[in-house]
C-alpha cells in the first residue's frame, strides 16, 4: 500500500467518525482537508495530551482496519499531529469518556461540529470555502488570540470567571460541558 492511499483511507475514516447526517459527506471536504494539513501546536504544556490523542488516533485506525503498527509508523506517523486529528480525537474522547449515553447514541460528530461552529468555520462548506479565512481562524485558535470566554477558540463559556486563553483545552472542554448540561 502506498503512503498516499493509506493517508486517504485514514482521512476518510476520520471523516466518518464526525460525519453529520444533516450534510452530504463531501460538503466540508475542503475545510477538513485544510485542517488535516495544518500542524497542531500548543503553548500550554498539558495540551501535549491533545497532541498525543491525535497521534493515538492513527493507531486506533490501524487497529480497526487491521493494519500493523509498523505500517502506520512508516506511512502515516511521519508527520506532526494535525489540527483535524486533535479535534477528532478530542471529540471522540469527549463522547467515549465523558458523555457516553447508549440511549442517545454516538455524538462524536456533534462535539466536533460544535468546535467548528465556535471557531467560526461552520460557513466554510465547499461552495463558500475561503482558505485565508480558515487559516486566520485556526491561527487565532492555535495562538490563543480568541476571547477570554473562549469565543473564537474551540469552546465558548458564557459565564466563566476563568480566562480560557490560559487554560488547557481539556479543562475548557470540561467547563463547556458543565455549562451546557
């Protein structure tokens, strides 16, 4: 298998995890591809865990598809974690470790698309895609230039006393879930 073929299959697998039945599967393909080509980086040490979760997603894909770790290590795990990988892994961890409810079903896509909305990228479907706008929004998030309440980042918390720009992503997500529940 070639690197390109495996990476394409991995990308499609990630998209299936976050697929929203309200939209055609390809409605946000340009945005998702762009997020997959932007390296995730962080300034708060504990956000290294989000990077690790994104990398671990590669090996979950391998396990589910029956590929060996060596194949993943040599063909996929040769680049930094992407913003898409981090966000999909975070949405997946949110669902599986905190919000799991068999009566409701898998909401991984809901958590992912809530982050997209908060980043201001929900209008970036393939018909209205603006790469400059996407790059600016992602840069604002990565460089923590969003509002104190998280607006423009991954999570907005209306009634927070915390400055979300100073908090690790995991705490932001937990505070967000506390607010919406």
